[in-house]
C-alpha cells in the first residue's frame, strides 16, 4: 500500500498562475483533507471531504477550490496564485469523521509563489 | 471560536533529559490526538485520548488527558536523538483543530 500520495512534490508559480495539487489514497478511506503548514502556524485545514460527493470549508478556504473526484482522489486548485499561498500543502485521509479516526498524511507539496 | 494552544513553541534539551509539551483548549474536547513530524517529513499519528483523566504510555512517551478534557500533555522520558521533531496536538470539539506544535531539538 502506498498510503497517501501527492503530486507534485515541489512547485514554483508566478503570481496569477493557476495549478492543481493532486492527492490519492489507497486505504479505502471515506474522508480526505487538505491542510497548509506555514512556519510557526501549525496545520490549518483548508477544505475537507467527509465522504465521496461532499466537500466542506475548513479554517482557511479563501483562494482555493477542491474536487472529490472519486473515493480515492481529492484535488486542490489554486485559480490565481498569490505569494501568501506559499506554503507546504498536506493531504490527509481517515476512515471517516465519526469518532475522529486517525489521519494519514501524504508527503506534502512545497509550493512557492513568486 | 475553538482554539488549541500548545506550549512551549520550542524546546532544546540535552540528550537523556526529559521533555514535556502541553496542549490547552478553550473548549471541552471530545478527544485529543497527538502527531509527530520529523524535520522535512509529514505528520504521523501517535495516539488518541478519549476519556477524562486518561493516561496512555508508549515506551518512553506518556500521554495524559485532563480531567476537564480541556488540556493534555505529552512527556518523553530520557530523550534520544530519534525524538527530534515537532509534536502536534489536535483537539476535536465540533471540528478538529491542530495546535501550532512544539519543536523539540536534542543537544548531543
């Protein structure tokens, strides 16, 4: 099992460019999450998907959109990148939301917006 | 709104010394989780505490959940270089909120 995979690992964008971060899990998990991690700020939830077909905003959703393509895949889109979106992005998955099962994290995408 | 605060932000200890990080919530939590992130890596789940006053141990790590379910601690006995990293708590009220983490640095 690969667990949670993310592509790309690194990306540099210019202000105003768009891109999609891909995430896939092979654990048959129902719930998936996107976080951003900035120095000294911990992990902040951008969006999550409790189950296939549903998505909800987290703590910092502005500037982002998500798509739960199927049970395995959950993508994060930046329509018009800004320097404030320079961060490390982690995708995670869990069996569900009830009882707060543990989350499994992917290796992360390091994004720089110039 | 719900806040989860973690202290200290940084901790330097000599190898072999003990280490403790504390997590405090502004609201009562239904449960709390702890994660470890090695430098350059991704968070990895350590444990979940659910019951008031619960104490769990994993080798040299001891986790506690407060009686009021508003605070938690992680204690490492006799730190080793493999303990280096950032330790996060994540509390669940109506949603999961991560603390900002405590970065542990071990001095040889």
